[in-house]
C-alpha cells in the first residue's frame, strides 16, 4: 500500500511537513483578517518629526526585522526626513532592501530624504549593489 501526502489542511494540528508547497500560500491568502499592508505602530513617546532616524551599527539580515520596526515608527513622516547612517559598520543586501523600501515609501508620500551621516560601510555596500542613488546617498 502506497502512502499519499495529505494535500488539504484539516486544522491547526496538521503536520506542516505533509502539506504541498502551494498550500501554505493558499492558506495565508484565504486567512480572514490578513491585510496586504502592515499595521503602522504609533510613534514612540517623545517622538518628533524633526528628530533624525539614527541607524544601528549592524544592518544585516539578522537585524532586518528590528530595522523594519524602527523605520515603521517613522513611516508617516512628512516634509524632510533625516537619516543618520554615520554609525553603520556592517550592512548587507537585506538591510539595504529594508532601507530602500522605507525611502521609496516616504518619497511616495512626498517626503524628502536627507542623510546627515553616511559611513563608508553603508556607502560602499550601496555602491556595490547599485543602490546609492535609489536610497538617496548620491544626488
């Protein structure tokens, strides 16, 4: 007798290893309450629109979620938005993708990005990936 892989989900106790590749995607798409855009958290206490956004020293895939959370707190800012990248020591593609998404979103809302500090690590990695102009490091 040949065992067949389960192709439908019966409930939360199902073994995810027995599902087909398409099933998790379908389940996520059909889940009630799934929004296409993330919720934007309220600004932190004491947050001012004129305060620069200071990037951490490490902006890699391991910190991408924390960077996203940090930037989401500023996603509704208008006018000139200042980003301080002077302290960045290590940055990878994932970190730059998060920064690029943030910059493009703000620009789409009419904001202007201004960098007050650009570390050599940030600039060199952005150049290597061809993203320095897109994230506003080059005029």
